[in-house]
C-alpha cells in the first residue's frame, strides 16, 4: 500500500464493542496491573479474580523513543505484567541493524518478562533499498532474497517459524503471520498475507486444544481481517489476506478467541476499536473478539472519503489485557499522555 511514506508497499455480521464498554481514567482503581487485590499469578480468588495481565502494542517502525516510553509506562501501570505481545512492524524496513536497535531499547529496560513477536509487512522492505540510505524501488529486490528477510526475523525473535505459541501467566498466546512476501511470487501483489496449510492446521489444533481446557486464546497478527475493527471496511484493508475466509472460519468457531491486529495505525478512540465478529456457518452465533492495537508510530483515522488522515499531535497507543476467571478486560492506553482511554469487559463463555 502506497499510503504513508516511501517505505510503503505498493461476509459476516459485526457487533460493535459494547458488551460492557466504558471509559477509564489514569487514576482508575483497577487496570493498574494489580487486579482484584493480589490475585495475579495465583489462579484468581475463585470469584472472577485476576488470572494474569499482559500488554499489546504494534507498529514500532523505528520510533524507538516512543517504544521506550511505552515500555516505561507499561512498567509503571502494570508492574506485574506477564508479557508483551508485539503485533508486527517491529522495524521500519527489516534490516538487521534495525532489529538490533529495537533490542538495544529492550536491553536498556524496562524489559518485559516475555515477548511474543508477530511479523509485519515492514519487516520485508529491505528489497526496496539498494542500501539503507538509497531508496531504489525500480531495481527491486536489489540483491535481497526472500529467505534472508525471514532469517533476520527468526534471529531476532529467537525462533524458527513464523507462527508460534507461548503463554502469558498460563494464558495461551498464538502468533500468526505471512509465510511468503508475495511480490517475490507474484509481481501484481505486495504485502498480502499468505498462510500455509501447515499453519492453518496448527492453528486449528491449538484452538481445539485450548478450548478443551477451557482457556481463552489470545491470537496476535499484524494484518487486520476484513470487516472487523477500525478501517477494515475501507478498500485500503479489504484485501490484506489471500485466504481470509479460511482464517475467519477457524477463528469464528470459538467464542473465547481474542484476535489482536495492528497495521492500520487507526486511533483507539474510535468506536469500532473492539468488535465481535460473527462468521456464518461456524455455529457460533456469539462470534469472537477482535481488537485494534493502535500503534506506537503515527496514528491514522478516516478522512471521510474512503482514505485516511494522520492523527495530529503525539501519538503512542497500546493495550492492557486483564484476564479474569470469568471475563477479559481490555483497556486502551495513551502512552504519550499517560492516560487510560477506554475499556471493554468481555464475559467468557466458560470460567477458567
């Protein structure tokens, strides 16, 4: 998508997030990482108590100052956070030195207890440059191979596959992502997400596994699914996935799935930052939860003409997720001002 900078690559029901949505101030008595008294990490109090709390951000894209600010704010507001999920666009282009700069910020601290990395489209932009200072899209891929881009991500994330599973405080966290950068395979395509049969099978098996164990599942992916959160009814984001129906069909079977997506940078003040997506044919009339992650670097909103406009001022947003035995509370945070923006409380279909 050519929409923000020279770095850019050229059916179902929707319920807006109103299950228990409200606003929250920076001084709110809960959502500060403390939960219901001191239940975190102790299995809760048997009466809806806090099981674990973690944080989600996305789209750092070289904005290391705001990334450092987000980490400090998370440490202050959620000191016992069990993990941080990063929903892609870790770097501006995918150079190894850019990954190293992100790691340097982490090493300087405060460093999250555990991090779940998802790959984004910006991790594939090295081929647009003949060197880090020279944009050369006309000579794409400038000697860069697709395999080298994946290897750079794997070295940084310390794993050997795009899709992966971890847990934050006993709650499963699954990261998804494209297994091809499509312009290497089809010159008419750029950032579209391609998912292998193996990744689909893995996702189906892990969702079934955790559903049998009565656990909510947190799914982290960079690209948003169509007709879900803010911006995804725009033509800009309607074609991000090459197999959207297959992915929706898997996620849509499970009421206690929470899908966190980035990429759009759309403002978390918008009413559709959280939605329930109902997928026909899945026998799940309640749908599953989809949440916009905001962005660390630059915010966008609807321009009223089918496109988008930059959000003015200092933009740096993310989420805190509090998993209770009977519900999940998701809170939008403005790291720039140090203020809570809003929250939604989502009842779980089964108690943990």
